[in-house]
C-alpha cells in the first residue's frame, strides 16, 4: 500500500495494512543494518528534532542512530537545559524549533496526548516516542517485528502481557497491535494494575500467573511504573515478586518454546529472574536491534518513502 499519513501518533488508529507496511519496511531496513556501510540517503537534507521532555535511554538512542543511518541532520533537545524550565509552553517551544526549519519532531512527553496536540499546531511531521500512560507506537512495532521474526506469524498466537498494565503505554500499544493482527491477548498482574475494564479492548484478564502463562506462546513482561502511580498499588515489592515475578520455577510451567520479551529497563529479580532475562528463550536484545529498523521505517515512510520495495539495499 501507499503510505499517506503525515505523522505516527499511535497504533490505535492504524489499519492492518498500515501495520503490515511498517513491519515489511522495517524488515527491509534490517537488511541494510547488516551491511558493512549501514547508511542510506533517505533523509539527507532533512532536520529531525528529538524533543524528549521525559527521561529516556533506549528509545532516544535508538531514534538518534536511526536518524543518523538515514543521513538526517539531528538536533537533540534537552528539557532541563531549555526554556521549558523557565515556563515556556510546549507549543511555543515546538513552534520555535519548527521556525528553525525542523522537518520532523520526535517527542516523548509525560502528558498523554502531547504528540497529538503538536500534530495540530505544527506543519512538521510528528512521531510519538511515548506520551504519558497513553501509547508508545514504535515499541509496539518493534515487539510485533520480533514476534513475527521469531514465530513466523502473529495471528493465532497466545500472547500474555504481565505486570503494570494500567500505567503502561507499551501495554496499550501492544494490545492494539496484537489484537489487530489476530493474536489472542491475556493480561495478568495485581487487580489494582490490571482492571477488568481492559477486556473491552478484546483481551482476557486474569490475576493468576500460572493460568496466564500456561498456554502462552509469547510472554511480555512489564516493569512497575512507579513514576506514574499516584499511590502504592500493592502492599510490597516482595509480595509482587512472590505472586507475579517470573522465576525459573514458573518458567518451567510454560511451553518449552515460549518466548520471553521485555521493553526495558529490566528490574532483575522483580518482574523477571536474571537467568531468564539472559537465557536462550529471551529476545530482549533482539527487540533493541529491531527498534532501529522500525524507527528507520517509520521515518522513511512518513517522509514519503515508497514502502519496503523502495528501500535501497
């Protein structure tokens, strides 16, 4: 299909065909990443501003490297050293950056909806790198790419998302992507963090870990989002580990080929044992690698690229 969207704001609004185009284009860019010379000129002459108003390591570095490989000019914006600290509004900051001829704004912000707001007031392309507890579209795309690459398909798979669902933007984007692509999604965690209301999104909700992981083809673990919680959502961390931590004993209850995922950062010994995170069933590092290809694909398509067949290899 021909890509027509100006922005990448969420997964919820994307069609199955658009998701497939993004994933197919990412696979084409993954082959570029395996060459001796990894750069392509797709964004030569374009300026990308990484507007990260919330802390980030993996996503920010992944976007920076993706932009470099596409030959873009890059401006890294740090909120702590900007006029935002002096009371300037996000709108004025973004419009100032656009006045400097920025073609793309990649934004991470603690406020849900911030990328959507910018897309309405700017002419530049806007890419959501995570907004509050709303969505994280490129994380979901790299998760889908990793599942498809390892399992050969997404449709029909049993995927369990385990942990803090309520405050997780990754969970929401993954749920939208997985259900659109035909997976069966189970959510599990404390009842305070996994309310039954998520069943409206087409998921199964359970608060029993053994039930959630028994038939799973993929287990995606999420950390506790302490920075977004307004109060303690469970009695203690020890209780969480005892009830919902993925230990070697619990892993033994799963399918022998069940795949273990985590968006990072990993809290070892809390949501997952170190041996499992580093084990042969873990694809955590493959997720990081696939993040480069996905973000290159998103930038390429939004810039008017012609899909996977147009990627120079």
